[in-house]
C-alpha cells in the first residue's frame, strides 16, 4: 500500500465537504469582522498597492492558506496523540533555545558550549523538541523528523480513524476562520476598489519585484511584470530582427533568428 495515495484519497473525500469561500463570506457579516475592518481602515488615505489616494477601500488578505497542508497536519495531530503512535517513528529536534533555529555550532574551548549564528545567543544546552511535537508543529517540515515507517503506520491508522482526523481538521479550519476575521497587520492590506477588482476578478497579479505593475501569471513567470523581467534578466531587443527579445549574456540573437 502506498501511504501517500491512501492519505490523498481520504483527504480529497474530506476536503470536498468544506467551502472556505462560503464560510469566509459568512464571517464578513459578523460584528467582529465589521469592528476589525473599521479599526484597520480608520487612518487609511491611500491604496497600499498603487498609492492612489481614495476613501474607497477593500481589505485584502495576503496570507495564502493551503487546506491540503492543514489537513495533512491534522493527520499528524490525530495520529501522534493516538495509542498507535510510537516514538521510534520520529526523530527529535535540537534547536537554539532563544530563536528556535538549528543554525548553531559547538565551540571547542569557549564557554558556554553553543553559539547561535542566527541570533548570536550563547547557551550551555540545546533545546530538545520531541519528534512527535515536531511533526505536529506548523513551524517545522515533517521530513527531517519522520522515519521510513511513519507514513505507512499513519496511513493505516487514518484509514480506520477518519472521524478523529476530521475533528482535528475542523479545529484547524475554525482557527483559520477566526484568523480571517482578526485582520492582523501582517496578513491584510488596504487596497482601492480598482486593485481589488484586478486581484479578485481577473487573472492579473501584482508584481512581487516592483509592487506597482500587474502581470498575467498565465503568460509571465517568476511572479514579475515584464519590465522587471527585462531588468532582472538583462533582456534586449534582437539586433537582427528588431522584434523579439533575447538574453545577450547567453545568446547572440533571439530564438527565431538563431533558427
């Protein structure tokens, strides 16, 4: 049995029963949403994307939630808390007790023994995170802390305990809805109605590089507008045909003229 095929099949069955867009629209009608929206927009005078001065704002959420990942983490939550879980199925994590990263090194002569490259903290002992807690945490990826048998055992357990997984996912799902209503500064932006229309109703996206121009991700890659792609890759118009673009650092002419 391929454990990932089993998990993906069950995931599809369960996630098909949820409609976040519909549930989020219900959140937008609540008192909490209205109060948070008014507070967030109270001192706004210009669009955070295009810079246009306006009093017509929409609140746009910038966090992108993967419900597939949340469901998979729910399977970890449920399985690790079950009687079927064995600590031999996971590996422990050692990290800096101050910042939580693994970017530390051991000193041979100086005391204390460890120093973190990230935050500069010096410490005697590393912080131990139990393997089960590591795979349940949203802060870590699973791969470094799971053994070969982890997913096989988990898939077998999930197959027989779908309701337990559903309960764990619904907790995470409700947390996402609550977070959606909170409008945290690091998760929302105040944008004008024109920018909001482009974002929601058209395929266009705002360039990650300049933050000013819009591009169609179906036609352009790298999450950048054409002007930024030209600049970042050093593109130039072909001297032969004066029509197509090419990268002079790699080629002498455009692809059409090279043919």
